[in-house]
C-alpha cells in the first residue's frame, strides 16, 4: 500500500511527539529531584529547553497532524505554525549556546584556575539573561506572525491529488509587500539570527574539547587527583554541550538546505515528513543525550553534587610514633 505525503507526515509527527514527551517529561522530573539547595543556572536552562521542546511538538506537530488529516487550513493556523516553529527553533539554539558558555567558563577555570575563586553560578544574571532571550525571540519573530498568510492562488501540482505534498508547505508563506524588506528580513536577518549563534556554538564546543584534552593530561606534582562532585558536574555539562552541538548543527543545516530548494523538492512524497523530522528531531532526541551522558558518568540525574555518607570513625585509634 502506497502512503501519501500527508499520511507519512502524520506518522512522523506522532512518533516525534511521543518520543519528545517521554524524553522531556523524564528529564524534567529527574532534574527537579536534584533541586535540594541552590537553583543552579544549569537547572534553569534545562527547564527552558524542556518547555521549548514541548511547545514545538505539542503546538506545531499537533497542528500539522490536524491539517494533514484533511481539516481546513486557514490564515490563523498558518501564522501560529510558522511563528511557533521559528521561535522555538531559535530559542533552542540560543539556550544551548548559553548552556555551553556557562560550562565553558566553568571548565576554563578548572583547567586554568585563578588565584581568587570565581563565582561559578550567577542565578540572578542567568534569570535575567533567559528572560531577555525569550523577549528578544518574540520580538524578532513578530513580523513572521503578522506577515504569514495563506495563499489563495499559489498552487503546486494538483492539490486534489492524494499523493500531492502537504498543504502546509505550499499554501503558507511570508508576504511582506515589499521586496527589499522580504530580502533583508526574510532571507538575510532570519538566517543570521540562527546561523551566527550556531557558528559561535561550534567554536565554543571545539574550545571545550581542547580544554577537556588539557584537563585529561593535568597532574599535580606528577600525581593524578580524582574528580570531586563539582568537577564531575562540569565535565558532564561540557560533554552534554558538545553532544548537543553535534546534533543541532547538522539538523539545522539540513533543514535549511531543503527549505532553500523547496520548489524543486516539493513534489517528493517524503518531503513533508523529512522536513518535520529535521525541524523537530532535536527537541525529541536531546533529552536522551543528557540521560546518556549521565549514564556514562555513572550518575542518575543532573545534580550538582552527591550526598556522601559519613565514614564511621573507629572507637580506639592507637597512634605509632613510626606512622
């Protein structure tokens, strides 16, 4: 039995929603159990990523399922889908970059310690930075919300054909009414606000890889000293940032290339499902990467420190002058 483009996208969206909900909810509860003392920056950023990932899947992919099932596509639906998809993609990239910068700073101070111990966690500044990123993201994509519309005349192929591509990709588009604004904002600005943070993320993660290699070779008087809990948390955060970089960058680049050649590939029956997998793959897979890092580090959850049981002291200790 041959599957239509709409049916393939429904299957892809359903799988992504299930995987994302399971992964992000598990990550949320496992992280919340760690909050016994200070609310660290890593906790805040993880919660923000969980919210953004769930928003993308429960809004964008659910609406894609609705439209792919044959319901009427209206202008309001186009606006919500395009605005939410673009906003959640950028916020995920920005939050991952902020996460990487936080652990790059901690790792750098571990490898190259300062004479004065730095304050490694700035809760107040982090909360303000996260709020600023969220507000900036909404402000940046307000034109997308206002200018996205439903096409009444643009048709690609036979829209009554069950094998034709999904209506969402051929009927919704950005219309600015000004070619200069369309070029500057739609083709330049919207690309730069994602590609520049991605380039910065790649640079920061490669720098962290170098720092991890330096730290692996570190000795103190030719004696290797084991990691304490705070250093394990820093190593885990750095490795998690590097894994996220290797996941989000290829997905974004692949999605960008396919969208750029949309007119040439729109007739392919797999095209909507592939686009959905590339745009939502990061939100579905990233929670499991964190769990994988924690498993490899022999830790249960993303906690800053582990509770240590007190070592019982012997009742009598005989001291020897030759000890």
